[in-house]
């Protein structure tokens, strides 16, 4: 299977699939954020850890439009990091964002077990993000484009994603009414 993928998907295409994969995953979250909280808030809120309850309460009031703004910011920075990886072989930011999203998959899985309900974004995290991430890292390592230490060292770039999401949500609440 990997040999077929390696033959039929160029490295540049594989890299450019990153922002597409991200959007497919986040479209699930955007489309269903309001419905998910209406349906699951009362059951899930009882199982949310105390240190996270305020954030959970705030997220329950987020509209799809408000959720979209941080996604747009992420998408833009992901396009920039992909461009830098494809055109200049500058992989650190690209790797950090991808490693962060791979770890994000396990957050979705953990939420499933913690909350006891299907969690927002779980389907695309497991069926799109996880396979893409595994193949991406396999391919980059197999073709000796990066080393495992480079991937691990790139994780701090994932912090950029957290900052963008937090700022995006803060700005969304100011610019987009509930």
C-alpha cells in the first residue's frame, strides 16, 4: 500500500494535502458545533474536569460563525507553512503543525472516553487526520527528508496553533454576535 501511495502521490501533493485535510476535519467541527452542544451539553458537562468547566461553558455558547474565525486564521498559517515546506524545504513549522494535529487526534479520542459521548470532530480526526499524519511522517522519514529528532524538535511550533485559536476565539466574540 505504501509503495502504491509513494508512486502515485508526489511529495509536493502530499504536503499540499495538509491544509485540505485540516479543513475537512474542521468543517465537521464548524458544521456541528452548535448542534453537538445542544444535544450533549448536559451529559458531557457532568464529566468535564473542574479546571476545564469554564472553558467548556464558554465553548457551549460559540456559534458556527464564531468557530470559523480561528479556523480561518489556522488555515492561513497552515498554507504559509506548507508553501515554505514545498518551495523552500523549510519543514520545521510544517512539521510542528502536523505533529500538533496528530496529537489533537488523541485529544478527540480521549474526550470520547472521558465524556462518554461521540465528541465533535472525532470522525474526521480518526478517518482523515490520523491516516494522513501517519503516512506523512512515514514518508518524510522514509525518504530521509527529515529525522525523528527534527520532528520532535518542531513541536513548539504547535504552540502557534494554540495562540492563533485562542486569539481567534477572543476576536470572534468581539466581531461576530452570538
